[in-house]
C-alpha cells in the first residue's frame, strides 16, 4: 500500500469536508440575514446549491494549496540533503 497516495486521498477528503462546511456556514448566514418575506423556495434552493458548490471549490483550493506546500517542502534544500544522505 502506497501511503503517499492514501495521504493525498485523506487530504482531499478532509479539504472537501472543510470547504463544504464553510459553504453551509455561508448558507446559514444567508438564511439568517435575508428576511423570510424575501425568500422563496427557488431562491433558497439556488442559494443552497450556490453555497455548496462554492464550498467544494474552496475545498479544492485548500487541497491545491496544501499540495503546493508539500511540493515546495520536498524541493527545499534540507529535503534534498536528507534524500542524498538516506540509505538506499
């Protein structure tokens, strides 16, 4: 089992969950701030879909930034020295 791939899948899943939670929090704020007289069923449905999709996009952005950080850390000078000195 390749633990690097497992770690990436776990990171992706956690990022998507975090982004979805942020989208739901945005929707809860929308529901609390928009007066009930102004809300229709269509508006509530569209807002829920919009916030969930925005949350998923945020989750992918979090994943991409985390993977960029992992890549940059792997390219650092200390990581290169460790790779060169490690027994093969």
